[in-house]
C-alpha cells in the first residue's frame, strides 16, 4: 500500500470499528483520479457525480461521490 492508501485504510478501520459506522462517504475531484483509485482499493463504489464548491479553486468542480460500506470494506480486505 502507498502512504495515502495506508492512511485511508486506518481512518476507515477506525470509522467502522471504533465509531461503529456502517458506511463512509467520500469524494474526489475529476482531475485527481489518484484519490479515486485509493478509495476503490478500499472497496468504495461510485455513487454519483455532481458539481461541488472547491474553496482552493474558488469555483465549482465536478466531484465523483463514493460510498464505502462496512460489508464492502471487509469483503475487499478478505480478498
């Protein structure tokens, strides 16, 4: 795993184990597909796309929404 994947894995593990969440929502801007790959490696699925405000750019940017359920995360880890 790369640094981003390892960090995301630990955060998601905490969300599911310590916080008891059943799902985690995240998103990535269209011009940063590496973030999308990190989420996909964890088992997240595409859950729609929409324009979202980006403070750093001062404008709305296309964002791909991702959904990671506890079941999908555990299934991916077992594979």
